[in-house]
C-alpha cells in the first residue's frame, strides 16, 4: 500500500516547504520536492493545500461511565469523528472506580478501544491509594506503555484525589519517569457551593458555573503545582480554563518549574453566557467542568497559547445526549459533565488562531500535534512529517468553508457546542497509517484499524529534574 501526496506545502512545527510526501506501509518513507511517483502509488493532489501532521487530541473520554450514565460516543464513532476533522490519534483516560484495581480497569478500557479506527493511547487515573495501586503503576509503566497518570482534584464522593493521594501518586510517578496530570478544581469547595446554591433554590444549569468559579480552579492549580514543586516532579494541567490557573502556571514556569498546560478549543471560544439560555437542553449541553468562563478569560487563554505557557490543545471530548443531560433537570449538580468537539478542534483552532493571526501555521501544528507528541513521548513517530514517522497526516484546504452543525457532524451526540460557527480551513483528506480514511467529506474507515500506542517513560524531563534534585538534597548535620 503506497501513497503519494503531491504538490502541497508541508507545514511542520519548524518548517514550511514545498514538498511531496511518499508513504509506504504506514510510514513516511520519502519527503522532498518533485519525488518520482511509483507506478502503483495512490495519489493525492495537494496543490494549493497544506500537508500537516495529523492532530493529536490528548484528552478524550470515549464511552466513559460517568455520573450514572455512559458517554454516547464510543471508540469507534469517536475516533472516526476525529479523523473527519484531521485528528489521527487520541489519548483517552482509563478511570478506575475507587477500590477498583488499576490493571482491571486498564484491561477493560483496552477491550473497549479495540474498535477504534485511529491510533490511541491511555493515561490512567489514580482515584484511590494502597500498595496495589503503587505496584500497578509500575506494571503499567514497565509493561503496558503508560507514561502519564491522571488525578481528579474534583468530583468529591466519586473519583476525587485528595492531597494524600496526590502526594503518594506524584512520588510514585516520579520514581517511574511518568508524568502526573491533574484536573485542577477544589472538589470540597465545589461540593459546598453546590449545596449552598441548591439550598437557595438555584437548581438550573446557571448554578453550574457559580459552583465552580475561577478561584476554585486557581486554588487547585496552585496546590498541584506546589506539591509537584515540593516533590520536584514535572506536572501537566489538563483543561486550563481560568486566568487564575494560567497565572499559577506562568509563575511556576518563570521560577524554572517544569509545568505544562492544556487548553480546550471550547474554552478558547465559548463564554459562560451559554448557561443563561432559557432552553434547559441548550444550557445543559454546555455543562462541563471546568465550566465556560467570562469572555476576558478567553483572551488570557489565547495569550497563554501564544506565549507558550500553554502548550497543547484538546477537547475533553465526553459526549452526553439531551436525554442523558435531563438527569439534572431539577438539580444542576446531577447533569452529566461533558461536551464534544473532537471533530472540530483543528478547524476551530485554525479559524480562530491562524486566520486571525494569533498563531502562525507552524505554531498551529505545534499546539495541535507536535507538543503533545513530545510531552507524552510519542515523538517523532507522531507529531511531525519526517522520513520514518507514522504516516498520520492531514491535507488541509485553507480556502474551504464550513458551517459547523450537529446536523452534519459525525460525532455521536445530538448537540454541537460550536453550532453555527462558520470556519474557513478544513481537512480535505485525512491519512491514518498511510491510508486515506477521510476524503471530501466521506469517511473510509475500518473498525479496529486503530493501534494502541505504547508511550515509554521519559528520560529527558526526568534527567533534568534529577539533576535539580541532586542540587537540593536534604541537609544532614553530624553532631
Ligand atoms: O466535564 C468534563 N470535563 N467531563 C469529563 C471528565 C473531566 O473532568 O475531564
Ligand atoms: Zn476534567
Ligand atoms: Zn476530561
């Protein structure tokens, strides 16, 4: 199986050049101007288009059992929708129930993901602690290619990790060369604020952002970062939505701490007015955590992305249909938290980032693909176009226009948070493992074609941190 992408402009994180890209057996094998076309090769004419590394979404929740229901998008439909938008790889989350063994949960998620049509990998959440969790973290890193562990600082009474769990797990992650990641919201504050608002008779979706104000995120972000600083481990903050959390990241990075931040396409372009919609269904469709914020936070998040203080973009794709959201009709705290977007992340980022001049094309590639591949140790197989890299590629038509709508999207959910947005610049072709899987609006996918991607522990960050640790070893005075 061979494929020639001819006549396009190749855009990677560090170069923009006229080049053909020749792929064979799932890999890029040749890359340069005016390549000879082997007689049996399939050809894509990419004239006038950009040829970029496929997007990597580091934050999805396909078929997640959550808040009494299960996310409507499964690994088949969800990865297919990703391919329709130019995303060729996801990192989803294994989330063990409290007291459930990490290995048991991991194997369950691996089974669910067998139907994926694009490549995928897993972060594993640490939702409780004992010796078996300590041991399973080691097994996951050494034998199963997991190099990142997730901690939910919110969702009290369910999957929340308290400080004891954070300290134990961050310490263990450090020993293993794995990256701790956090959902930063103070779960106790959220819990108390929810009770208070409900007691005041505020039961609708407008209660959701009021129970999770920016300070709640700022506090948790600061705490996670300070814990990481004390333990001298890197840390990655998922879905940074508030200025207060971004400020914590900026401060830490300015002090030389290795802290990474992710921002969602939704948080960059949608504000909290959505929760005031008279229509419960529409307001509830936007209930996700952290919530959409007042507009001025969006400006700061863009600045975070532009300055490099936020490195990755994601979607937190976690879909629930209207009938599922209705579980919280009389109590906003029971609305399943989550929104979709995997199909639209790339075009929203292009439209609002590149078309507005906020991002260069190379920066676009960096924040949609390369940085994620590097931070989570999939680079250079993923995240770039180079000889030997996986042939996961998007051919991007910068002139094509589209109005985003739930009526036409491929996502298995009845609402689209970007509904009605008019974007210029979309994927004309998506290539996964060297095969065309999306072409001119049509998906050509094979159930189960996606591969599990092993991510080995990362020496580079940890070697650097180890050197820092050596400089600050404990003081002992002999008397
Ligand atoms: O509301 C959200 N984000 N739902 C999915 C779980 C999480 O917090 O990431
Ligand atoms: Zn989260
Ligand atoms: Zn999430």
